[in-house]
């Protein structure tokens, strides 16, 4: 079994990817062949004034970044709920005060809702800057709390140009996915190569990405127990080392 994996998430210009670093730190080689990139969306929706909202919800560090690119007013006076530590850190670095973060192991929409249920009051006004591909569960469940939710898409994930020749050479390496969009882009590449990934292992982060990968035909889909790069890297290392030790 190969002790090298392919990372498919986007690549930032001139910066080594945090997930690639986490994987290499546990002794696994990581090839970074990005299949997706993020694009800013210029919203035509009217964003409420900071004085007109009671809380902002961020479900990714990217949402923090792209939201701030959209606004001219200072929203950092508004309380923030963040989906996890990474998102919370990005919001705090931008000047926000974060008072709601799910505990470790519950850093997802469901975990955030569980904490918010104890915090929100009926009638509160929520601003939710998000990805165009974000799950609907958060918006739908928040409506049940009798709060007013203003959701706005500030960015989207799109497929990038993939080097088909490179993928042909690495087609049986384990593949690492951090979003369902990357799985969809991978599926397009395999379709172009006329290959069904029946002998390929997928390592994933998050239940939505896991479900998308399960529909793609991988021989195995291995999900990290926690939604962090460190947990994903440890999962990859444990699985690949187990494969070597069993040979």
C-alpha cells in the first residue's frame, strides 16, 4: 500500500498547505494536486447595518475572510458564533468577539446548533455569511428557534483545471478530500480517464464529504473522527501504517 496520499483541496499561492504539513508531520508523503478553488461572490443583497443584527454565524475561516472583503462598515462589534476552533481563531484575528464555539468532536452544524439553542433568544437577528454550497441544515434549524436569519453567499467552491497526465500517473494513490466539491471534481477527472476508483482509498473530513465519497465507488472511505487537519492526518497515518504492519 502506498505511503503517499494526494491532497485535493485548493492551493494558496506561495504558501504551503496546512493539511499537507499536518500529513507530512506524521511521516506520510503528500502530493498536492488541487481540484478546487474558491471564488468570491459579489452579493447583490442588502447587508444589514451592524446595529441591525444581534449575532453573526461563521461556519468556516473562508467565510470570515470573504465576508470582510464584502463590507465597508465595522461589524466586529457584533457577537460571533463559530463552528470550530479554526473558524473562531480566524474571527478573533479579524477583531470579532467569539462567544459560541462547539466542543471538540462536535465542530459541525449540528454541534453549533446544540450550543446556540442555549444562547439564542426569540426574535434575535442573525447574519449568516456562507459558502454557496453550504448545507441548508443550519438555516432550516435556526428558523425553528424563532430568530430572523439573513443568509448571504459570499463565496463558492469551483472545480479548477486538473492536469490529466499527472492524475493518470497517480490514479491508485489514496486521495484526501476536505469538501464534497473536491469529490465531485475528482469524479470528473476519473470519468475523463475512464477509470472507476474501485481500488482507491479516500480519506475525508466531515460527514457530508464522507457521504459524497461513498457514492463515488472508492474501495474504502475513511473519515477522521474530528473535523480537524490533525485528526485527519493521524487517521491517515494510523491506517497506512496498519496496512504495512499487516503485510
